């Protein structure tokens, strides 16, 4: 019922009572007719039986079968009479009218009344009235004069087939008449229902149209009463809604226009170029910054393909880039190139840019175009290149500095391990250089170094790597050079130095060069190994008389004795096993108390000597690096630092302005060991030390050499809450290029630049630039080797956040510092 429409409901309400009433009346009529036919048949049979019972008395008493036969045949002409039987009082037949014989009648009589036949039986009694020709027959029985004596029976068998046919005709005709009456009633009822519900259907149609937003439609007021009032009300409601929608559309149009103006103003004021395209990559918009960078005006660029206006090549390879419009629009991907692009302006001028392209989607999430955002990176790129050059080159001679030289040496070592090639390392220490400095001052010494650099460069090949390692020490990687050729080149270098004459004012000086020559082979595990070996060979050359060449041999006892690595190896193993290492720490303090930054301490390492003296790390760390003991040392430092802090009551405590943090150094060897990260996490869990209390320091060289692993370690430990510092920043060639890829919190500037900040403008410029970049990236900067108040003030002027060095506080045992801080729970 709930799902029926109103017309069906009205039709049902109208038709159902009429149908029920008609059905009942029809049923009553049919039943009456059928019952009447049955009753009439029953009366007929009973009446014939009654009449014959009186008339048959004579025939039964007299045994006159002829008279009886005439009598019953006279009554058997009725089509409803199947047969008439007259029987004696034992119900034995005397006469009958059935042509088939008594056997069939006997079966009908014995079966009694059924659906097709009905038997009416009337007894025949003896009457006392005198009859002239009647002579009582003793065989009939009965006593004359007894008015109630039974003498026989009359059986009238009625055939009901004709009556049933009549009843069937009555039933069929009645049902047919009923059906016709119902159909006629239904037709007129449907007409009435339609006339009643037509206005309601019109109302339904108009309300459905209004619900779909067709507010301009109206309904004709064509009836009175409540329906008419409802029609007028719906028209009024539609008018009000249409007016409200029009007003809302006007407000939305105004708001959209305002937002469009705001967006247009924002895009036009952006310093970044913005280009939008349609789904086919055809330009639809350029903002002023994009016009400036591409050299195209909006009117001239509009409706042009993107590649005609936005012409870019790879900044590194100069390979033209077909901008991946398809990937962005058809693939729905955001495009961001990991490398820098060079954009060629319409007039031929080039810009270094960084770009991002994002698909534009409509309300149905279908991509209808692309927005390309790019900005000029040229100035920062030039600054980065300049800083990278300054960070990798010696200011005085223009040669590579030590850090870059070691990086080149590392690559050379990889080459000999991976390829069938030979290199050689030449380590040079000038003889008698100190005399020039002492006699004529540092300016003369600097000039000597610059002139001698020119002379030595003449003696080596263009592809050899030449660097100033510090002071009067130089290093040369003789690339693709067998030792036989390397010895000749080293001899030419030595001769050039010995024949060089340096004049300064009235003085002329002769100098020489002690050279250590080492083949770069598979036997050297690390660059430190190579450098130590070459340094030892150079030392032996100087020790044996100066101005000579000492060639390294694997069995060279002098070098073995010089390095003493084997002794340090044994000492280190014993110290690690017997806890002979000592934790020291040095304060890293905010440069200004107004910044709201907290103090923290760098954990340093010392060794207890045989006599109980303290051994500085510079003596045993090189041996540890050479013999791959740094991971064991780092594990010892992590475990004992966490244990010491836990004993001091720092378990579960976060670092804040009242509780200092602590910095731990991680070596390159630990970064590359797969199990070291899990070990640190395990120590955090076992000790209960809050990871936010700990900052890990990794050197720039170690991070760059193992960039993927370093990034993984940094991200995992930062997820726990720890922080990271990039140590010795600026020492590598690509410092700034890699900085954006390392999620560090602090930059610790290489002490080489900080120490010279007061006297060297280049060093000061580098420190200031790093501080500025750190502020832009949200990274804190730390200046190490702050040895006096002058350097401290310069660091402060450069915008450095933290300082560390002997001018701030000398390293002290960690336990002493914890006691000084008032952490007295330590045992």
C-alpha cells in the first residue's frame, strides 16, 4: 500500500467495496438459483413417489403387474426420471421402468444417493376401502382392515444430470454477469479516480521539477478547494525559490569574481613563474614572472603548445627536455625534476630553474589541464657553485684542499678496485720552508707557495689531481700511472722544487721537497689508510736526508715502525674489552641567551694510557679507522653514554632549557653496518633514555659517501625523536648540493673556516653564507674551534646559533659535568 500512487489508492478505495458487494450479491443469486433447481427436482421426485404409493396399492395387493406397469410408465415420461420401481414389502421388485434390467437398478438403489442420482422411496400401505374385484392375496401379508399395514415400496430414481447442467449454466452466467459488472464498475471508478487525482498528479510533477532546480515552471490553477489553494501556494513557493536562487547566483558570481581577482593579483605578484595549459598541453595563462622568464607575453604565448614557449634542457648534460605533459595530464602525476633545468628565454638568455607541474581537476575529478610553477634558481645556483668551489679549493693557491683531495682519492681507490687501472699517490712536504717564513714573514711564504705551485703544475699531466693539503704539504694523484712512470714524475717534481729559486726583496732562497710515493692498489682499504701510508713515506724521506723520494713497499719496515698502527690496534682492542676508554664532553652553547635555545654537550672520547695518562683520540682513531674498529668504538660510546646518563637520573627525561642534550659522533663505518641502527634502538629501549635527549653527529664526508644509508639512519632515528648534526660542513665539494637531501637539524661548520674567520675574508664569507642558508632552511648552525673572544664575536656577527671550542669550555670528563649540573643520582 505504501508504494501505490494516489490514483491507485483512490481507485482501490472506490472499487474494492463495490467489488466485494457485487461478489456477495452475485454469489447469493447464483446460490439461490442452484438451490432452487435442486429443491424443485427433489419436490418432483418426492411428489411422484407419493402419488404412485397410493395408486400402486391395488396393483401390489392384487399382484396385477400389467396395471402397475401401465401406472409407472405413465409417470416415467419426465426426462428427470431415470426409473420407477415398485417392490413388495421385502423390497423385492415387482415391476420397473428401466430398460437395462433390474441388475443395474439394483446397483443404483444399493449405492444410495450420489452426485448423479437421487432415490425417493415411499412405502405402500394397505387401505381398508372395499374394492369390488379385489380378493386379498395371502401372499401379500397383512390383515384386512388394518389401515397401517406395509405392503410394498415405490422407488423413484431421479437423474440429476439435467439439473446439474442447469445449475452449471446458472453459475457460468452469474459469474459472467458479475465479471462484466466489475469491469464496468472498474472503468467508471478509474475515470472518477483520474478526475480526482489529476490535480494531485500535476502538483507532484511540478514539485518534482522544482526539486530538480526547474524553478521557472508553474502549475495551472484549474480547481478550487484545498487543491486550488495548494496549487497557488506551490506557485508562490517556486517564485520565492527562483528569486532566492537568482540572488544567490548573483552573490556567488560576485564572490567568484572577487576570488578570481584575488587569485589573478596573487599570481601576478608571485616571483615564481606560473603557466597553465588545457588538457591538450596548449597554454591558457602566463603570469608576469613567467612572461619575464620565458620572454613571451601572454597574448603571444596563449594557444601555443607548451614546448614552444617553455624550452628547457638539463643543466648538467645540456640534453633537451621534452616536458612530460602527457605524464602530468594523462597520467595524473605531479612532475618534479630532481635535477636542475636550464630555461632558454625567447631572446636566448638562459636561467637555471626548478619546476613543479600539477594536474588541474574539475569538480568531477576529471583532469582539465596542468599548472606549471617554476622559479629562477640562477643566483642561488651561482652562489652554491661559488661556495662549493671555495669549500673545495685552497684560497691561496687555487688548488684543491685536503677534503676534496681525499674525496678524489676515495674515488681513485674505487676505480682501482673496480677497473684494471693503476694510480699512484704522491705526498710532498717542502724542505726549508720554515726558513722563508721566519726570515721574511708569512707573505713571502705565501708567495713562494703560489710560485712553486705553478712550477710543479708544469711537471704533471692535466688529468692528475693536485692539492694543497695544508701548510707546506701537497698531494698529487697520478692517474692511470704505473709505478715506473710515477717514479719518473716524482723525480721531475723533486727536481723542479730543488732547482726553484725564490727571491724576496734582497733574499734568495733554495728549497727542496721530500716526497712519499705510494701505489694505489687493492691493498689499501680506505683513503685514510692511503694518506697515512703516504705521509709515513714522506716522513721517512725527510728523515733520511730531505729532498728525496721514498717509495712505499708492503714490506717497508720503516713505514710500519713509523705508523705504529699494529701497536695501536692491540691497545685499542684491549681498551674496548677492558673499558679503558673514557667519556669526555665539551659544551655547545647558544651564542645568545635571548634566542631561547638550550645547551648541549658533545660526547668526546679519550683512552687511558698504560701509566694512567689520558691519550688523545688523534693518536688512536686513525688506527681504528684503518682496521675497521670504529663501529666497535661507536657501540661502546653509545652503550656507556646511555648507561651513564641513566645512572644520573636522565631516563625518560626530555631535553629542554633546564636539561641539556648530548651529541654523539657516528663514523662512516657505523653508518654502513646494517646492524648498528638496530643496536642504537635497542640501547634506547634498555636504558630508558629518551631519544630527544640525544643528537647524533655525522661528518659531511661520511654522509655524502653513504648518502642513501645516511638518509635512512637519520630518518629512522629522527622518528624516534633524536636530532642530527652534519659535522665538518663545507669541507666537501658538494656541500650545498647535498644539504637539501639530508634531513638534519644542525650544521656544524668546518673548524678550518671558523678558526680563520677573523683573518680570512673568504672564510668569514663562507661562515656567514652557511648561517644564512641555515636560517632559510630552518637548520641551526654551530661554529666549532671558537678559541677566543674575537672569533666568538665574529661568529655572533655572522648569525651563528651555537658555538663550541676552547674559548667556550675545554673538554672535561662526562661524569664531572653531570655532577656540575647537579645530577647526583650517579653512582
